[in-house]
């Protein structure tokens, strides 16, 4: 199956997000409790968007 340019770009975005999360994880041990809480809240927003995107992709399979 040939991948379209759109699929390749989308997969590259996922790779970028993964790399960004690895970079963020490096800083977590040095964060204080308030910083950790704020970062967790920001990530929860991203988690909701990721879950929604996965659900949309899974719906398209059916």
C-alpha cells in the first residue's frame, strides 16, 4: 500500500509529538510541585485531543 503525502506528514507530526514528550520528560524530575501540576493540566488537554483523534480514526475503519 502506497502512503500519500498527507499520511506521511501526519505520521511525521506524531513522531514530532513523541520527541517533544521525551524532551519534556527530561525536565520533570527538576520541576517543583506547582510546575508539575500545571504541566499535567496542559497534558490532560492534549490527551483529550489525542483520544478524540484516535476515536475518529477507529470509526473510519468500520
